C-alpha cells in the first residue's frame, strides 16, 4: 500500500496554514512529529532541503510528519509576526496533529528559526516525547525560554555553522538541564552543505529510540 501523502489547509490564528502530511514509507506510524521551517523572511519554507531531510529522517524511524508554512509564506495566510505569531502557528499545527493521531507520542522538531520555536513549545509542553533542534542560532542572546524543560532535547549542528560555533553550542547545551544530547555533523555551513546525507543519518539515529 502506498504511503499516505496529504495536503491540508489548517485553520490558524491569522488564517489558513498550508501544510503537508506524510506517513512512513513502511508500516503504521509509531509517533507523530511536527517539523518547523527556518526564518520566513530569509527564504525559509517547509520545502527547504534541511527541513525535507529532517522530515524524511523522522519518517524513516516510523513517524507521521506534518510540515507547514508559517503565516504569510507561500499559500499560508497572514503576515510575518516576529516569531510570536509563528509560534502560535506551530502550536495550532501541533494540536491538529495530536487530534489526528491521538494515540501516538508527539515529537516536535525544527531547523534554525524553527528550532527556536520548537524549543519554546517543548518548554511548555511536558507531554511531548522529544524535541529535535537543528542549527540552533546562538547569535540570539535571549535564551530564557529554554528552561525549565522536562522534555528530552537533542541538538544537531554543523561544525561550521556561521550562526553558532562548536564552542558556543557546547557551552549553551552544557548549561541546560538534562543535559540534552548534542551532535555535530562535519559540514561546510549552517545548511549542512556537502553533508546532507550525514545529517539525515544523524536525524535517523537520534529518532530511532522514540516510542
């Protein structure tokens, strides 16, 4: 049986949100994951390579994955809201996903700007099973939303990320409760240039234990 792939228009706080739901290639879903994309004012959409690879890695581990575009991106209605409204968009999509797959554990994941949104929501949703933060931008100094958090967190980062060095990410993660897992992927830049396969494999390894 071919895997389920559906497009949706989810009723969001500022209008309809464009979304894409994909079930795993093999077998029934083991968990449900929401994936948040990078900054909408810098070309971020749910179709960016790093976001697509994140979603595919999660599906490989048995997730049904919902990707979506924030307000004002492509077919999503509304306007950019400096991260505040975008966080509410993500909450709305996470609720929609949890209603659709109410029996499954929930995971949230995101890349860059999306990692900040994912971590913010994880700090307020102790029922989540896991949070995966890819390319967390250390350049933003306000990190008060990272604690307290009881949800297991995994950070995946390029060794040559121009928005956060190995040393900066290590220091940030070491200060957090848990502590979270931190994995570096040898890559040329923030977008895992020349290392997308290795990055996706690391997503698979980090998602395999979710149940």
